[in-house]
């Protein structure tokens, strides 16, 4: 199992953008991303300086990625 990186919310959004997620909207400190292609999943990423490990792991899982695949996107 690969180590989970410490990333900011903006870095996570940039990495997820590489696999087809685009900014849908932002409300306060939460960025909502939408997948361009079906099944049009939505992800909520907190716009924090450092995303908590459990939150980041949940975002990666919801995106259908492994930690290794996410690390490659960074």
C-alpha cells in the first residue's frame, strides 16, 4: 500500500481534473467537481491547505482510483 500524500484541496482538484473532473461550483470552502463523461459522478473537495487523510482517502475511493493511481496524477 502506498503512502497517502499530504495535499491541499487545490492540488487534489488539479489532479482529479486530469481524469475528467471539472469544476461544477463552489460553496464556501467546498469545491464540487463533476465528471464530464457518464456516469457524471460528483465529488466534494474541501478547499483547505491540507486535506485530512481520511477525507482524501474517501475522495480517492469515490473517484474510483487507488492511492497509487492518485499519486501518479500529482
